[in-house]
C-alpha cells in the first residue's frame, strides 16, 4: 500500500465523535435536544438556539451538491495525478452543510442540486473520510 500524502483530519475534542463514527462508516452530526435542529461543523452550542443540550445523531447520508469548485491545478503533492478534482459543499437532507469531495463521477458532470449519498473512504487505518457520490 502506498503512503497516503494528503492532509489527514486532526480530531478536536468537539469533532472526535464525528471522526470516530466515520471510521465505523456512520455519518453523524449534532442534533439539538432543545429545538430539534441539526448542525455542522461540530460546536458546543446549537447554531439555531444556542442550547448546549445535544446528541450526536446518525443522519441518512443523503443530500445534494449545494456548491462546488473544480481544482484544475495541483496545489498539494497529495493530489498529484488526481487533478482535476471536485471540492463541494454538500447540503444534507437534515439541513447541515459540509465540505467534502464528490467522487465516482467525472468532475465536468458535477452540478449544483445533484443528489448525492455518502461513501466512506478508509484512507489510513486510523482515518476515514466521508465523501459523496451521485445517487
Ligand atoms: Zn437548538
């Protein structure tokens, strides 16, 4: 197996549950126990009502491409041989938006509002990245 050269997640106390779940191929986000809304990225307070009462909750893993860019130049040696590639803002069906990669489709075919679902890329024994692919 070749060495993984891209940056790896560095879980914080707040984001560790997200990365731990990803390693188990589960997509979780925080859900507020006060107002019922979901939010991402991880934080100690609800982005909607500021409550600190929340639970990490599994989401369906489906959503749509809210916005995206296609990288045409190599900015990091980890992507050598993979240009062009797409970095997208994915809007989950539950509402939160997250930055991720769109895979399994040529970059020129990616479009806003495209329906996508999560896939899990085990990039190292300790790190799994949630990515998205067309439904
Ligand atoms: Zn809330």
